C-alpha cells in the first residue's frame, strides 16, 4: 500500500511540475543529525525562458588558448584564472532546518555577497537578509522557483533579517503567515537587484566559470541524490551512483578550482555540513545533478545602508544608561527606548539622560545613512535600583 501511495505521489509530481517519476524518494522524519532529512524546497521552473541569456561583462579565454595568441592579442584578451574563491565576501552559512526554504536562503546569500564585495563589511558585519520576507506568503512546505526569488529581489528587494527573523523551530509555522509590515517593505528596497540572467545547461560549466571570474556567484538548482546527503566533512561531494532524488534544492556556486576540476558551492544546512557549510563538487557531478539552469544577478547599487550595527550598554557613575555603537557607513543614529523614539545623535557614544533606574527598559538604535537604515539588536536593560518603599500611612 505504501508503494502505491508513493507511485501516486510520483505521478502527480510528474504531470504537475515535470519531475521524472523515478526521481521521487520517500520523505523521512526530521533528524538534526541526519542531513538526508534537511529541508529542500526548489520547485521546477516554468519561466526561465523569460530571463535573458547570461552575457559576461568580460569574456575570459582558457589559459592554453590565451598562450597561443600573439603578444598583441594577449594584451587585449584576459585568460581564465586557475582558481576563483568568493567565500570571503559572504557571511557564515545559515541553516534552513526542516522547512522548504532553500530557494530564499540561497537567494539571500547571493544578495548578501554583493554587500561584502562592494563595501568594507566582512563576515558578521554583513547584514543577514530575511529568507522569510522573500518566501511570503508561502507555507512551510510550499517551496519556491528560482526565478521567483530573483523576481522578488528585482521588484521589492529583501528586508534585513533583524526585521523579519527566521525561526528554526519546526513547530513554528505561524511565522510564515505574518504579513509584511511597512517598515520591512521600506528597508527591503535598498537591496533590490537591477536584473538577472539565465545560465543554461548547454554550456553550464563554462558559463559558471565566466560568471565567477567576473566576481559574480551563480545560483543553481540540483536534484538531491544520496551522494549529496552523504557528503563527508571534507566537503568533497561523492559522484552520483543513484538518481533516486528526494527533491530539488537551490545552491550558490561561489568558486571553482581548475586543478581539482570542481566548483565551490554554498549550501544552507548550517556550518556542520561539509566544509563549514560549503562543498566541493566535481564539474561532472554538478552536471549529473543539475536541474538544468542557473541565474546571475546584477545589483541596483553599490551603496548600502549601515552594516554591522551593534550596541554595547554600560552604566555611568550616576547610574544612567550609556550606549556605545559600532556600525559601518553610518551617518546618524536614532535611539529608541521601549519602542519610542528618544533622540538622534551623530557620535558613536551617547547617554540616555532620562533613565528611570527603577524600571526595566528595552533599547535599540537605528543607524542611518543616505541609502537607508539598519536596526541594531534589542538590548534589555534591567532596573539598576530597587523601587522605593511606600511609607505606610498612620
């Protein structure tokens, strides 16, 4: 009976979204220690033909071909680097957990890369962007198409994670139903992309190398076969031996290595998967697993709202709350106490002169520049003095 149900599900998938019947595997219960139970979520594309074919800003030729050119031609033509690795411009790899959110996780990572590439922000100073914002109004298991993520970034951008946080708790499905707020919408706009281009399977390996040599990561889709789930801690993905897929999955190609004939690929199952969340996938292995296409994005701007916004709290000698702010590219700061605007300031340190030491307060700072604004994490400041005791009436 179970096999009959699996066959029926496979047939529905085949006729509705085009997944071959033999590619559907049974879903297992989620186990955080078993990567074969982690979320996927890439739906089959139906509109990739609407994207323009990828055209590299600079065309690189293979080094052997370049060496055969005349000296004058060599000056006019660049050769393909032996190795490209863009990982240093990304923040740490995130974890999508059980939910079918691989596409917005891959897309936000790709968009975060350009913050690192085009500013001085690195690592934790790069603002995480919100997969949940891009995924709305879909449900926890609905999934998403690659081109839908790029269309979302093109038309509405993506808000910072701090404004719409993602909860890994598999029981928290209500987070997917929360409507977009005006603040989230406003703060998403600086992270729009101008357009996106399509990389097709016909010349995929060469086109991905061209994009990476131009310092542009590539978002790709794969079918997850047992070899991918079994990737060891070295990060080297085993070759495909079985094409029994448990679904489609979105990844970001962030580099390549001609000596080893592999791509460096970013996943979204946390840093315990592979090599700190990255894997090394042989060129042929990617072709064996690909869903047939990938996408490259072009940002709208090289300028961004403040990054790396953090606030440290101390008490002055007379018991007032003092705040020390670190932020990149910030021109102004607004202080909020208990959700209410208090004051604006331009230095990286300030004192709340109206502190009531008998009460607990929540604070955050909004860092601003001409492009936009970024909120700091909330700081809870407990009361520093006990409440005065009321005298008993005679």
